[in-house]
């Protein structure tokens, strides 16, 4: 085999089963989901372990738990959200649902709080979403995160994406990367990205790992169209 063929790029439309066999995808989703929506928390989860180790932990219901230092993936869509707990872990908040959530970063829906705090409100004027609202004055009490839905190249036989939740400490480097590809007119769904982790330490001396995204290659127009169609078909399921 020639060196050119060895190094040839395989289009994602040929790599991912979900993009090249849409008929089976539709049949399986209709048969197993019965028209019901699914929780994104039921998808394969890519987690960042505590302690600063630059290794991802991948949890799958069939494959179990595995780890990797980095992986390549296509980002099919993402969602930004906020969560707020009325009590800290130390005060008994562990295991309880958040007192308020926002699915768009603009409006929050409060529940599990005092009767006079219930209802829908604007996040930008919420007193819990300001610098210094947390017990430690280096973070917001209201936590912003990003759920990124990824088609991992090594998971080519999966119809559903994996989900990586970016914590507040990873949002700044992710935004810088997004700005970089935007300056080159590359949409987030129009490229193969490489995900790794960078060891960091916060002001309190606590080690953590921050998500690092690198650019691998731009997708061809036909690949972009396939990814966009897949996202449009899958998003209503979740």
C-alpha cells in the first residue's frame, strides 16, 4: 500500500455508522425509545476526575469504565446551563437537586426553595449569579457549565454521541478555542477536534484538570451537511 493511501483521511461519513446508515438509526431509535425523549445523562459520559490527573474517565453502560489521555471527536452540538444549590455540600446540599437551573444562561427556573423565591427570573440580575456570591469569593455560587455532545472517532459504531460536561474552570480555554476557529470561519460542527487535559492549580492550592481542545482538520462540505442533519435528527430525542 502506498504511503499516500496509508495517510489518506477517511471522511466521517464513512467512519461513523450513524452517518452512513441513517435507515437503521431511525429504526433502532423508534423501536427502543418508543417515541420517548431520553436524558442526556443516559449517554456515555466522559468525566474529568478530581485531583488534577490529566486523564479522562469514560463511563458506558455496556463497555464499563475506561480511561484515556486524549481523544478526537466531532462536536455535533452543545448546550450551556447554570445550576444553583441553596446549600453547600458541607451544609447538607450533597445529593439534593439544584434549587435553580437555567438551560440558556438567560432565564432561571427556581424550585426547591422558599415559596417567595419560586418562579422564573433573569440570570443577569439574580443575586446568586454574581462574583463573590459563593462562600469562597473567587467563584460564583451559581455554576455555569457546558455539555458538549461528541462523536468520538474510536466510537464509530455508536448511533448516539458521548457527552463531556465542561466545568466552570474549563469554560475560558474552551471559549478561546471557539473564538480561534470562529476567526477562521470554521463552525464547531465543521471540524475534527482533539480533546486533552491540562493540569492546573487554583488560588487555594487545589489541583484540577482543565479541558484543552486542539484543531485536527476541517470537514469537507459533504461531511458538514451529514453532521448537521444528524444533529437535527438527534437533538429532539434528548
